[in-house]
């Protein structure tokens, strides 16, 4: 203990001399630090030799000596610098707004927010306590979100959890999953952003990656954006010397076709032939799909592609027939000269004396003979054709057969509507017979497409319903919705309401699309109110397509009160107008102004002037409520139109439900047999349409 006190005394003496050392120069300073002097002062000796072992053990439990700081005399003599201290506001006990003698510290501790404490505790944690998952488990999470159409959550698994929380480097399989999910949902921009990050991380880009990116281009929100991205992707393939495979070429044809570039789609097919790649049925189906996007010449291109497929020895499948029906419904065949060239190419040149003419009297006989044909038996999926015994039946042309024939050809000059183009493929009977020959059984989706291309008559619809029941197919609500729409578009509103009875007989329930097509027949305010009451009873909320269909009828009837009520409903329900709604309003407003300027007699009545004045006020208020005042029509449409990818940028608000429940979204549509529907008792056509004699001409 004496040695310790001696060393402490000498240490303080040395520290007192150190500040004075610079005045006598560096030499004196180094002399003070001479190791020889320190070597004489510090003597190594053990406690046991000094007899201090017992005292050392006792000092281990004495905290007073260790906690006392050693203060030098020099430090004690230094003047203390007084720093200004910010005085905390003192609370006086006699203030009126305080009760008792509660201190601020007590208040902060008593009323601390538990949420803030939990947040501070979470932020203070350095890392997550959860274990890192394997690639297979991350992929399973992503697949679950993608199957439930939760694309933002699937992206967050990679960008938030893997990269930021778990700090795991995603593999190319994870990126391929996300790119494929973005492609299916049409989130093209995000798909290419993930592709860029994939390349920046040095991950391998596979053929499946290019296929998914091309599918993203096919589902792009605009054709211009899709075509630009396809071109950039093809240039990237050339830079990397990547040779596309058959699936890549098929996806390329699909992308060009959906973006409206039919010529490039056929160039890709020619490139496949040059590289001697095998073209399969999927390739030709995508070519037919590209033809369906060409409204002016698609039907003609589809016929050429169909026979190229047959010449290649490829058997058409279910999707081939479905795509041909889409071409019949949506596309024309262009000029007559080009169509004649196509017929001369795919058909053997017939002798002119063999071409039969159809007159108006034989047309009804043809329709009756078609309705007598029943190409299907009731033995489930087994399809058998029952031949017709009518010798006077005139054969319809069928351009889908391996050896197409013109039959009793109707003049091409008057083939304008879809049901007239469908007759060139054999009509309903010939089309189903061809499917039977190729051992392809149509399903209810195929019959739904055929329902849109058959003649707009009750007789043709009854014939189609008979085929559905004979085969034993289950019909869904979409089939009946198309039937209601078809009857409403030909202004047969009574027959359209009859379909509701058929829906209830089949054991199905109307959905929101059913009420949307029924709204096409609401010609008066009373009918519209009745339909809205039915929707309210069925717990179905009105939407803009339904109100737009009612507005269309109101504008056609020139009913100002009807139109004003539709605009008021739109404002009350806080529904955002779409493009067709604004166009109907604008055209009606402009038509009324032109009629007044032309001094039409109907505009001089008191009721018209009063109704037009109220309509103008409501029209002006409607535009002001939606922020469209003083805007031109195109500018207003551009303002209300939803921006691409806007749905993926909206934050998920806690407590807000999605538009449709996830379980309902993945639920299969209900389908029922229609055997209970008495087809023979359905309403017939009042006046069956006859083919005009001018339409029956010989093909030159």
C-alpha cells in the first residue's frame, strides 16, 4: 500500500512539471521523460513478498477506493468555465391549469404512448429474428400471391423482404417468376425493369425469360409501347447472339399480332421456315390470332393461313376453330378482287355451269332444311351426324374443308355482316360437322362464340340451343348474357326479357353483366327505374356501363328528363364517366344545338324549350363536378382516362376491401344443364327475313 501511495505522489508531481517543460525547450522535456528515472522508481515486487496479500483480498470487496476519481492539483486550480444552462420552465403549484404537485417527468412516464414505445423497440433491433428462407420457399410465396392476383405483394417479396429485410440475393428463377406474373397482368413496364435488374446482377437470361417478356409486350396497354419494346428486345437478342427457339418465335408472333402488326407476324413465320424450325399448331393459332386483329382484311388472311396449316400436315385443334370464329365476328375480307384471288388460290376452279343460284323461294327451304339437320346425338361427348334426306337442299359453301367448295355461293358483294361470313364456312351445321370430323367436341365457350355469328333470328337461336342440349353441355350465365345482348341489339326487347325466364329455369342467377345488357332495352324512365330496383334487390351496385346503356336509349328517344336523371344518378353514386358516356352526352348536346340553329319545328314547342334549358343546366353542372369545364371533348376524355399502370401504384389502404373477394375471384363459374328449357315453346320470329334476289348472283 505504501508503494502505491508513493507512485501516486510521484505521478502527480510529474504531471505538474509537464506543462512547464515547453518553456525550457524540448531537451528538458525529454529529460523528464528519461526512461532511466522511471526504471528506478518502479520496482517489480509481488504482494506476497511485501506482505500485502491479505489486504489485497480485502480491497476486492471495497468499492469506495475504486470509484473515487483522482483529481490533480493543477486541475483544481483551473478556473471553471460557466456554461449557460437552458432553464426548463418550472411549473408552479398555484397555477390554475395544474392540479396538485405533478412533475413533467411523471407526466411523460405515465402517459407514454405504447405504440411509440413498440416502434422504438422495433427500430432498435439490428436485424430480423426470423430465419432466412430457401429459394423454393420464396418462390412458393410469390406463386401464392400471383395465383390470387396480388401482383404488388409478389413484387414486395423480392424488393422488400429478400433484398432489404433478409438480405438475400434473388436467383434468376425468382426473377423469371415475377416477370411472368407481370406479363400475365399486363404490367409491361415492371417486367422490363425486373429484366434490367436481372442483367445488372449478372444473372443468366434464359429462353423462358424472353418468352415472358414477349408476352408482356403482347399484353402492353398500348400497341405503340408494345411494338417499341419488341424491337428493343429483338435488338438485345442480336447483340447477345441469342438464337430464339420455337416458343420464342410463337411468343413473338403473338406479340406482333396483338399489337396490330400483322405483316411483322408473318415475317417472323417466314424466318422460322428459313431456319428450318418446326411450326406447330400453336404457331398457326397465333397467326390466326394476328389475323383477328386486322379488322379490314383479317378474314381473308385467316383463310389463307388455315389452308397453309392444312398443307403443312398440321391438324387444327379447338383453339383454331375458336380463333376462326373470332375472325368471322370481327374481321372483313377487304376488296372483292383480293377475295376472288384468295378463292381461286384455295378452291379448285369450278365450271361456270356448275355454280348454282339461290333464289328467294329456295332460301326459306334452305333455312328449314338446316333446322332439320341434327349433327349431334345425345350420347354425351360422342358426336354423330344424322344425314338430311332432303334432296332439294342446296349445298352451302364451306371454305374450311381440305377440299373447299363454293356450293350455292351467295354474291360476295353483299357479304358484310358476321352471319353472312359464317355462311361461307358452312354455317352452323357445316362448322359443327367439320369439328366432328376432326374429333373435336365444342364446349360452351365455343357455342357462345357461335351465338354471336349466327343469323339474328329466333329460329337460328333455337337451333343453337337444341345443339347445346343434345350434346349435354352445361350452360353458364355468359351464354345467356350474349343471347340477351343479341336480341337487344336487334330491338327485340320482349324476347330479351324472355331469357331471364330461361336463366331461372336453368337454375342460374343473373350477374351484373346480365343487368348491363338488359339496360340496352330500357327505353323509358319507368323501365330504367324498374331495372335499378331489381338490381338493388339483388344487392348489385350500378356501374358506368349500365348507366351508359340507359343514356344511349335516352339520347335516342330525346327524353330530357331521362337524360337528366341518369346524370344525377352518376353524381349521387360518385361514378366516374367513361369515354362512351361523354361522347353520347356531347353528341346529344351538339345535335340539340344544331336543331335549334336550323329552326326545326320540334324545337319551337314549349316542352322542348323547357326540357332543353334544364338539360343544359344539368350538363354544365355535370362537367363542373368532374372538373371538365371549358374542355374540348378529346381533352376531357384524356383527363378522365385512367393512366396505364395506375392500378399498381395505388397504396393498399388498411381496412379497404378489394373489388372482388379473393375466393369468389378464383371460383369457377356455375354451369347448369338446360334440359328443363322447353325450346319448342320459345317465341318464333314474327316475319322470317328473306334473302333478297339481288344478293343471289353468280361468282365471276
